[in-house]
C-alpha cells in the first residue's frame, strides 16, 4: 500500500483490540460507512458491497447518525470520513471505541497527513487512509484491520516532539505510548491509572493536538476550547476541497476494488 505521507507502521497482532482483549476475525466483515458527501458515500457502498467477504450493514451521513447506527447494530469495521460538516471523524472514532463491542475504525480523509496520523493514534483509530487510494487498497486495509492490524503512518520525530510539547507533563508519556501503538491495558498497568482515566486524558489531549500549528496560542488567548466537541465549520480542518475532489476522482476510477 503506497502512502506518500511517510513510512507505514504495521502491527500484526491479529486477535487483540485497542485494550488488549482478544477476539477472532469475522468471516463476513460487517461494515459501517460514514461520509457526508452523497457521491462518495454511494461509491464507497458500491465498492465494498462488491467484495465477497464484506457486508455494508449501516451507512451514516454525519457523526451523530454514525454513532447511533453502531449502537444498534454489530459492526466490525467503520470507515469514517474525517470531515463530516459537524463533529468530525475523530469524535466518531472516540465514541465508537467506547462501545462495549467496539469496531475497528479507519479514518478516511482527503488530506491524510502526519498531524492527522498523530491525532488518529490518540483517538484510537486502527488505520488512516487518504481518499486518493485505489479501491483495492481500501479493501485490503479493511481486511487488515478486521484481522487486528494497525495501519497508521509513523509520525516524524520532529512533529511528534512539537506536538508532545503542547501537552502537560502527565500526558506527554501517555502520548508517546499511544504513538507507539501500546495497548491501553498495558498503558494503564505501566502508568498505574484506570482505562477510564486514559479515556479522559485522551479526550483532553485531542482538544489540544487537533489544532494546527499557530492556532494554539491564538485560540487560548481568546478563551476557545476548540477540539473534538467543536463543529468543524467553526474551525480549520485537515481536509481541503481540491484534495477531496481528487480523492473522489481516484475512487471513481477504480470502483471494483481490483488492483
């Protein structure tokens, strides 16, 4: 799989989830597709339904509908657009990962960069893909995360260090372990804190980490909390219109998932 944003970090534990619990990969992968653009959403459903081992069991058009669908249906893998016109894909990821039977989550963005990759690691996402990938690459990623693999680009050390310095002392070690892909249960044991405390700290970290360089000081001075609970329309995002159009064109050019 070609990622132009840097080296891919691949872990091969086929049976453990983000907290270290074990489960077997499903024979038929039950999918949730979340995208606010009708053409992209339709194209994704058509692509994925054409695979013998996939079943698109739910479709969401925004963050709230995505979480509601996942709460009412058993989902194995969720493919979630980052920019949803309201609360974003990382907010969806956080809520899905808090479900009793949490699905794997792929963040699908038109501008999947290293900054977003770091935020995905903190949010508990299992993979991040650029919307410019071929349909076959998306299908391969779905199968990989369904088997328990983690597909996130390695965050370059200078960027990781810059983001780490935004955090308080207690969160800096946690941030490093999350970037390394250490299961939450192991982090809890090492740090001597509960899983619930890790979740609280992750939410707080994302409110800081999601801001782009140069935004942190300005928003802090204005008393703006920002982060996951702020609608995307009110702040800058990772996704860019030109990149979104390019991603749609690439997906449409390979609608069958063939290589």
